[in-house]
C-alpha cells in the first residue's frame, strides 16, 4: 500500500512538472523542435507595435501588431530539377498565450505563390486581421520561390514542386503548424480555418475536396478554379471578338484599345445602370440583383443610319459575343459568360472587360479575328490543379463549413463559374437545402478580382464562418463596406437571395435592406 501511494505521488509530481514545463515553452524553444522532415529556421519573439508594410500597392497596412512569436521553417527541403533547391517554406505567428483565442487560421496564397507572406490573416477578416483577433496564423509559399514576380510558373518544370503547389503543400503546412501550436500552448487548436482568394480560393476548394477533415471552416473567394479556360476566355475569346469590330491600323492590325471611346463606354454604362441599378429598390450606382439584370446592349446600338448617342451595331455585336463567353463550333459553352456590372468599364493596369488595352495579364492580346475554341480548349484543363470534385460528403459530415464569394466585376474569373460550381453541389450532396446546411455563396456587386472597383469590398467572412462552425449560426448575410462608397453599408446575401431596399430609412444603412 505504501509503495502504491509513493508511486502515485511520484507520478502526480512528474505529471505536474511536465504540465508546468509544457505550459512555459518559450518562443526560442520552438527553434529547436524536432519534427520529421521539417527544418525550423527561425523562432523569434516579435514585440507589440510592430507593423508590416503592405505586400502590394493599394493594399491595407497591417497597423501595429500584438506581441507574438514568429516561427519560420521548411518542409522537405530537397534538390529538384536542374539542381534547384525546393522545399515548402512556411511561417507561423503565435499570439502570446493569454491572448490566444484557441483557434488556428491558415491564409491562402495568390498568383503562382512562391512567397511566404507575413502570417497576419488580414484578408476578409473585417477591421482586424486574424492575428489581432487572437488566431494563430500560418502562411506558405507552397513549395517554391518566385524568381520573376507573382506569376512566375517556372517551378512547374519540377514535378514535385508542381504537386506541392497543386494540392499538397497547404495540408502539409497545416499539419506542422498544428503540432507547433500544440507544443507552444500545451493544447491543440480547438478549430482550424482557411481563408483565401484567387489562388487562395482555389486552395480552399482543394482542401475541402482532397483533405476534408483538416479544416473546420473554409472561405473561398474569387477562386482560380479553371485557369486554363478562364485564360482562354479573357486572353483569346474576348479580344478576338473585339478585334472583329475594332478599327485597324495602316497594316490592317486591329486596334483593340480603340474599339470603344470613353464616350461609348459612358453611354453603355448609363444604359446599363438605367436598366438595372434600381432593381434592388434604390438607384445608388450599384447592381445588387445581377442575375435579375436583363440588360440588352442592343438598346444603345445605332439604328437607321443614326450615329449620335449610340454605338455602332458591329461593336455592340462584338460586346455581346465577348460577354457571352467562349463556345465551340457546335455552340457548346466551354466557359461561362460574364456579368454586366458596374466595374466592367474600369480603366487602369487591370482594366475591366469593357476597357481592354493593348496588353493583357500575360502579354499582348492576339490580333486574330477568328479562334478555334475546340483546339484552344483541348489542353486548357489540368485535373491536378483544378478543384472540380463536388462530392463533399466527408467534409460536410465532419461538420465542415465552406463559404464562397465572388466579385461581380471580376475581369479574370467569371463569377458565374463559381456560382455554377456551387449550384452543382446540390446534385451530389442531397439537394440545395442540404448543401445550404454547410455551404453558402455570396456575390459582391461591383467588386473586381478579390477587391477594388465601385464596390463594398470590405467584409468579415472569417467571422461568418467561425460563427457558423462554433456557434451554429448560418450566415444569411454578411455586412459589407468599402472606400468606394464612404459611409455606406449593405448586406451581401447568400445565394439565391440579393439585398433589396425596404423602402424606408437611410438607403446607406444595411439595416434598411432585406435579403429576398
């Protein structure tokens, strides 16, 4: 009996000492962690008040950050094709232990990735990035280093690097991050979330399809779902359609940038807004019922020889063909069309689809006036990287929730492609009502690719998905604001509903709108 008591006392003392040791693991200690296949390259405390400059012009600054521990590392470092060094680089920001909310967030990438962005979780998290809200946050370069900019895809010559980018890296980093979190806080994260847009939106979809139990909640924005086909649409189909009506230079080369004058675009947009702006109950420079917008560009086509206050019929025909999306020789739609929305006439470095310049994202536009869609589409799809599966039965059964959103004026990826995928979930998962129990889709009027445009492009999708996962509150709507319309707020309504003005109260206040 005395021996058993002594053994129990020793065991209790050892357990207490171990727990105390685990609860006091320092940031520096994490630099010496041994995890198979992982090299921790840095673990340093970051003092409160540190700020991180925006990654690109126009992005919001992080503001002063709370004190946190930043851990950097590489998973599966190796020599690859051509002797180039590869490995999945990652960073993890760990709030001070008393400030941790108990959850983990992973932020998605963009373009071709290749950069380990600061792990802030600033996108679509409302006014405060996830790190300031107490989340432990991770980021990754998905297995390679960009050498020439955000659209450097040279890494694809290495098979493993391409596999990492396509679908492997995020799940690998999530697993390592969870181990580090459990070590640092002496307990695992209660819930795990993923938030991304564009490439990050595609990554979120991939995770729900290929790793259905890694994340409890996912936000997928403007997903780069079918890049090959979207590039066919915006890089070839649309400019070729425009070339058919564009003026020519002395050599007969189409001048696509001169298809429409500034006056043409204004006339077109005025007619569009006159038809569709007030369908949501208030004329406010925004189209909140895009699917109910029945605008026909033919209303501004010149008739009976008139040339004032109208646009040449051949130009209108080219616009209608362009926005209808690419079809093959048999009339089959190979990629969806695009919405007539308020941001389509935006000019600048990434113009809207009604204001194309000489060059596109990847170089000069084609000067041809015909296109063989069947030939172009033959190799435009890649099953390794595309998130095409609609069977999310394991994800949903394990309690997973996924939110989609897409800007209606996205000039790169059609919002109708994302909407089409969302609606196709019904056939595989028991119907639309069953899908609505774990997934919602939001269209964002005026918003271009992942932000910008004449839009309310600031909203808290992270809060919406976490409230759904942790409190069981499904997001019927999400409040949006934005710099384009100071002092204005609107509800973004879950598909198939849209925001409609009640007819009473301040039309700049979201509370005076209902989802219908």
